[in-house]
C-alpha cells in the first residue's frame, strides 16, 4: 500500500525538496493568495481548510501503516493561514499519535504571517510546529508589486522576525532571476537587505523558470518581461552573497531550477560559495546553458 492509498490527497501535491521523506498531510487545500505571477502550483484549486476530523482520520490510517515517521509536512500552500487554535489542535494530535516525530513543518507566506501575533506563533511552536518555509522571493518592493506577492518587504521582515521570536525555525525562499534582465541588480541588493534584517536560519534559493499559463510567462511572450540569462542570474547571486551579513545561516541550493548547486554556512563559507559562482561564470557553456526541467 502506497501513500496515495493511505492518505486522501487532492492532487497535485507539492512539498519542499527537503521534505521528500516526510509524511505529507493536507491540512488545507490550495493557496489562500494564489495570485503570484510566477507561480502555477495551485491555480486549479480553490483554497479551503479541511475538516480537522477528516485530517485526523488520515493520520490514524498512516499510523496503522508506518512504524516510524521521522518528519511531517503540512500541505498545501500557506497552511499557516488557517485558524491558529485549529492548527495547534492538529499539531498536538500529530505529536500524540507519532511521538517519534522529530520535525513538523509548513509553508507560510508573509501576507498571512503578518496577521499572526508572536503569542499565536509561540502556541503553534509549543503545539509542535518546528519550521516554516517562508516565501520572500524578493526584497525589492517594485518587484514584489509587479509579481502580485500581496505584501511589501517591510511586512515580510516583520513577519519573519515574529517567527523567529516565537522560537520557530525560519527557512526563507528567494527567487533568483525574478527581476529579469532589467531589475536584477536591485533585486539582488534589496533581497540581501531584507535577509540581513530577517536573519533566517536557512536560505533556499530557487531560479525563476517561466511556466506556461502563468501571468509572468505571458508578460515574457508579450515583451513586457525580459527573462534573466544564466550569466545575469550568476551576477545577481554574486552580489547577493557578497552583501549578506548573517550571523548563523545555511545557504542551501536544493532545487532542480538552480544552475549550480551551491551550499554553505554563513558567514564562514562565503568565499567558497563565491568561488563556485565565479567558476560557473568562467565555464558558462557548461553550467549556464538552457534548462529543461521535467519537475519543479
């Protein structure tokens, strides 16, 4: 019996690459924002919160099958947006049913986290939430507005700081190339500024891939958005890494969209990572050619 037979999933189903081995639980369906111009993940779904009793029933079915569950990911997009008390109840249920679980995680966007108090987030931490995957994408307000992110960089920083103050690990996504050929420098500089203000535990870069059917794809076809070349993305990454002033953060290039796998701990691994970027730029014909992605 596979996981699809155990859990009542409404597909498509997404999770971070680092949650590949996790038990995935759809606590919510779709994304409550679902307007980001670059994203095609949940366009076919209308956001709704699942009946908690149905979620608990799925968890009980999983418990009967899996002897050991190390980690749990709460899907779909922005599960953090649901009522905090109801989410806390599900978290406590998971901890009781799977006492061996070491990590419970969820996506969480700035638009919805900014409405959560530190006290509410702390209750989620106490109930069992360990890490939030936070979509910053860019620290540049012009770009955030252009892609309809629904929040500005100041609110992003406030939300991220609340997550950290509550004791929850903060893993921040940034989207290289989101400024295109015209705004790449401001994208890099202002994203570094926002990250410095947040001081996240993890930074996970992805590189923009224009998906057919998304607003940004149409803008590119109409000539209103010029997609960044691989060389431009590397220049952007060069500036970003050079300007990060982080006390203790992992930089993890763990996604198929990225041109080069760059990993390290900041601040001590900065030069090593910059050297990897320079190597990719010197061997552009090897590393920075067209990407043909079968899965995002």
